[in-house]
């Protein structure tokens, strides 16, 4: 989903997927108004999800968001944990990997 200055990778991830360890959602060189984005979401044990990103921005968005059907408690960015406590997480536009805890 694209808005003026925001790119939302996934506006919503179904709860059935969030309950299935080992499941993966991915897209390669997906075209957006900001450029190409590749991502992989992998569900791990203990309600953790790893997001791996590769972006080729032509125009860098001001915000990058990802939506879930469950509340994200925390996200780990570059060995730093941030509290989210929402179903939508805003992540840095140039991050390569984020670990979410539901």
C-alpha cells in the first residue's frame, strides 16, 4: 500500500499465518511508487517473526510500515529492542532486518 510519503509492506497478515511456525511470505523486486522492494517474512517459534528487506529506492519514503492481525509487543533493530504495542509497526526505511515479537 502506497501513500504520499509512506510505504506499507503488508497492511495486514492473517492470524492463521501468524500461528504457523515455519511459514514464509515473500516478494521479489515488487514495484512501488518509491522503487523496488524485496522482502521475506518468516514465522519462527515463540511468536517471533523475522523480516528481511532489500530495497532499491528511486524515491525514499519517509515511513515504512508493516501491519499484523495481532499486537506486536516489541521489535529488534540492530540489537536494540523497541516497544511497539500496536498492530502496525513503523520501521526505519533503510533497515535490512527486523525481528518482531507478538
